[in-house]
């Protein structure tokens, strides 16, 4: 009976598991595949040059279809679905996920305040991204000579590390550029269906204003988030895929049932042999059939590998192939094209259903644009977390879905640039040239980073990695060259945009590194601090003082300015460092790393708060509670905790998980409402206090007198209030620096610093609780 019951339970679990996977696959259609599914709107129109359009032979049409079929098969299906999706970073994907994996498997990252303790994080495990091997097998292969030699080569030469960072930044900048170009070309192509019902001279007078209106509405509604209308995304894309599939089948059966012959790669050879240079240049339009493929990997964190694979192989891929075959079948029987616009998607749509299809196409284009805009917000957040982009305001539009964010400054910049592209080009072909170069550049970067992941993370042979990069790199390089040759016909736009964003990101990263180096080189000696005594040479008053610093060890130079210039200091001082680590998420129990500076009577602590590049920072009140509880837990367990080895005998740190809970304002936790055996440490009853504080420790062991006194003092300090002490630094290039360095530090970095937002924890702090002390850094 037990066996039968176990079998039934197992079947139920399997059914639930498959139900979850299929639900995710359905939802991914609206988020991941909106951009890719709308590519039939503009691929053929962007591909055919004038001399190809008016040809009476089917070789060109068959050749283009053959290229489209094999490009969709080799890049999205073979490369992304079967290979790249397996290189996830704890379930996250994208350019920065690959770079993060490489940073953890070889010390090639440029995050300045990394620690050995970070490598103990559960998300930092060395098995990340390895698709097959068990832990024992990985341990046996991790020291393979090829991976080891590659790792040593990267770690030895800083030039290679910088090249790797620049490569990741180029891919990121092109993704941002794609976030500008994709909404423009998608919406413009969808709206272009209006041209079939009006005279040619009125086309631009209607298309451009309508497109601009839709784009303005799209960007203006971003701050509401997508969770309110997100449930409509998948049905819209499914309806669109169903439409193009059925129209494709109709066109195949009605116009040319033998169009399937074009799937033979032989037609690619015939196409290039006949069209030669014009055919090669037309590859820049053909590659638009894979625009949006990178979203399969970039949006991996919102779904799962299996769900994305099922959605693509069973629905998206067949629908796109049928749509392109249907367009080719129609064009193969309509060689005489009256004008350029007649080669577009809508001409192959039967007149009876053209208006409903137009409406669905516009909705699908909006959904595809929404996905790429959200993806742009997400990658800028990752860059900012890893110190590669100026701090911006990040608004979480949904309490349920952490990935749904909104960045006001970036949103309006994207809108202005998107409108500028639409009004400036007013033409699908030039927009396609620009979008194509951005798309193929991101794919080339992914191919290069993937080859390194294969060697360093998966411990595959260098030969296999070379085969990967040669096979896919050659295909992508061919398309890249075809796009680059159209530099003056629109391809200059993503290059210009990438160049501007690249300068911004690299200047910010360079300035951040120089600032940290100055802090490290000018740390205050621990002996100086010990010489001040427990009172630090000044009056210690009630309260907790949080001194922000980027340092993970040592005492920042700005602290000596505090002690010298302030008449009094708080009874409890915490050197607070909030930093990012190269993992997507940090478990709450591993977030706080707490240590003590100097003897116990000094009441000086260091707290390092670690966030992943996709983590959501907590609100101030919750953060303060967690911070105080982590210090209390450190005090309680200090003698029993295995501490991290100190750096230069300065201090020792310990990872502090859950333990104490903090109750304020006489509040009682929900699970403490009834009778409880929990032990409590309460602060003395003082009538004048507005805030009561108590620590609740379930099943608390006996606490010795010294620890109890220290916890008592911490509670009193918390009741008195918490103040944030910030160092307001101004960076200046040292005298004798080169002109370039002075321009970067004194002009560019200073401009970005003055116009970006302050640290997250300092944004909503009351001014009465904040103390800023200025200091000039000569770097």
C-alpha cells in the first residue's frame, strides 16, 4: 500500500512539475519571444535590394528563404537553445551572467572590494554553469592542464582582463542600443500596413506620426509596470504567431506548394553566386530574422531552461518558418512589384483579414518593444550594481516579480532617442541596418564569452571551444561584415550609441577604482585608533553611528576627519560597507558579514552587507532592523563562531545568519502573539523614550554577563536613534597627471558624480539623521 501511495504521490508531483513548466513556457511567449515573433514584419522588406526586387526568377526568393531557415536553425535553435542556455549563472542569463561566471572561475574581475569570504557564498560555487558533471567528477577535472593554463594566462596579464571587461561592456552597450532601435523598427513596421490603403505620397505623413504617438504612449506608461497588463502579453503573441502561421500555410497551399524546396542549402549558394556583392549586402537584412534571440538567454532568470526550450521548439520556431515560407511562396508568384513598400509583410496577407492582422501586429510590436525596454532597464541595473554605470533611480513596479523595474532617467532618454531614430530615418531599411548591427554584435560577444566559459567553467578542451567559436563566429562575422558595410545607411547609429555609453561606463568604472585605491592607500593605522582609548578622545553619546565606507578592512582616512572635527560621537559605531558581489543573488542568511574593530570596550563594529547584481535592496526600516540584529547575533555568538582570518591582524569577520529578532514600538511578531518560551532581553523602562526595543531569541541559551551588558548597550543605542555619517568626497587628478587623466577625472567623472544619484541607503534618510564630511581625493 505504501508503495502504491508513493507511486501516486510521485505521479502527482510529476504532473504538477510539468504543469509548472508548461505554464512558464506559455508565459515566456509574451516576455521572451515578442521581439523575435514580429521579425517577419520587416525581414523581406529590409533584405531585397532594388535589382533583386524586380527579378523574374525565383532563385533570389528561394535563396533568401534558405538563408532565413538555416540562420534560424543554427543561431537561435542550435546555439542558444542547445548550448548557450546551459551556461546560466545560478539561473540567470545574459552578457553579464557570462562575465560573472568567468570572474568567479578566474580572478579577472575588476570589483575592487572582493574578499575570500565572498567565495564561500552558496551562489559562488564552482559548479555553476556545468551541465553534466557531478561534484566528484568536477573535482577530478577542475585542475585540467588546459583550463589551468588558460586561467593563469588571464590572471597574469591585466591587458587581457581589460579586454574581457571591454568586450562585456561592448555587448552591454549594444543591448542598450537595441533597446532604442527595436521599438522603433517594430512599431514602424507594424504601422506600415496602413500604406496599402492610401496613396504613396501620404505614407510618411501618416506612418511617422502614428508610430511616434504609439512610442510616446509606450514609454509614458512604463512607470506603471507590466504586472497589470502582463497577463495579456502571452495571448497577444500566441494570437500573432497563430495568425502568421495560418497565413503562411494559406500562401504556401494557394500560391506555391513547392516552396519547401528552398530549404535546401544549395539555394544559398545559388543566391550568392548570382547576386554576388548585392547578395552579400542583403545578408544585413536577413539577420533581422534572429533579432530578439538573445532575449532567450537574457530573460532566463524569469523562467527556466526547459520552459524556454519548449516554447521555442514547439511554437515559435515552426510558426516563424511557416510565416517566412508563406511570404516566399507569395513573392514567387508576384515578381512585378509596383513600388518598394509592396515587398512588405502585409502584401501577402489576404485583403479580407488585413485590418484585424494589422491590429494584432501593432499589439505584438508593442509587446516585443516592452520586453526589450524592460531588458534594458535590467541590464543597466546589473551594470550599476557592478560599478560599471552611474547610480540611477530604480523603481520596483511589482512587489511579486523582482525583475519588473523602471528607471525614470533611462526611460526618457530611450524615448527621446527612439523618436529621433523614427523621425530621422522614416524608413524600415535604414532602421533595419542599424538594428541588425546591434543584434549581431551582441551575438558575437556572447560567442566569444561562451568559448571561455567552456574552457574555464565547464572544463572542456580548448579544441572544442575553438570549434565553437570558429563555427558560430564565422557565421556571425559574415553577417557582421554585411551590416558594417552599410555604415552610412544607418549602421552608424548603434556604433555611435555604443561609443557614448561605453565612454560613460568606462569613465565611471575607472573613477570608482581610483577612489577605492585612494581609500586603500590612505587607511588609518589600527595603532592610531587604539591610542585614542575607548572614548576615542571625545565624548561618546547615546545612539548608533553608521559610518559608510567602501573599504572591507581597515579604517578609512575620512574617519580621522570625523574624530578631529566633531566634539562628540555615538556610543556604538558601525563601519558600514554595502557592496556587490559577482553573483545574481545572495541568500538572506549570508548577506551580513560582521566583525569587531579593536577591544570590546571600544564598541566599534564593521558590517559588510553583500548584494548580488540582481538583488533587490531592502527599504531603510527593514535594513536597519536587520543590521542591528546581525550585530546582536555576532555579539552573542562571537566566542563560538568560526571567524574569517583577519587581514593584517586588523580584525576578524563572521557570517551572521538569522538569530535575534528586533521588536520595536512595543510590537510583537506575529508568531509571538501567543504564549512562548522565547527568552527576551529588554531595554530598561524609560518613560521619555518614544521607541521601545527588545531582542527576541527563540530557545535562547544562557547568556553571560559581559554579552548581556553589550546587548543592553546596543538596545539603548538603537532606542536613542541611528545616524548616517557619510563622506562627501571630491576627486581631483594629482598635479603632473596627463591631460587625458585630468579630462577623465576632473571633467567627465566629476560631471557624472554630480548628476547621478547618491547611494541607495542614503536617498530616503531624513536630513536630520545625516552628517556629511567633505574630503578631496587627489588620485
